[in-house]
């Protein structure tokens, strides 16, 4: 198993978007989000949360180099550096 960073790799960026399409293709309850809506989340020019933060995306690949998962890690420095004892949690994509 391997974890690879998506970064600016166009093939990985496309795979990050397409993986859920394959994963949920037989789930009649799954509603596919617009690709542009997902891409907007990771675009610093269009997502205002990047003013104080950043994001890193990863793909999880099996031994055959097939995608078996995806991860996005976000941090907002403004919130993370608040003087409190509250843990910071994120969501799953």
C-alpha cells in the first residue's frame, strides 16, 4: 500500500475527483457532486478558507497502483493557534 500526495499532478487531481464515482457507482443513494464544486474546495483563489490555511490531498493506492481511498488534510492557522484546549477535527471526503 502507498500514500501519494496529489499536489499539482494533473493525473492525481483527476483521480481524486473520479475515485468516488467508481466507488459509489452502484449506490443508488449517492448523489454525485459537481466536479467544479469539489475542485473549488481545493482552489486557493476560490476558497476563502485558504486566507489563513492550507490543504494537502493524498491518494491511497494498493499494490497494483489502484486507488482505494483518498484523504484531504486542512489546517486553518488562525483557528489552530487560538489559545484554547479544544481539539481540532476535520471531515471526511
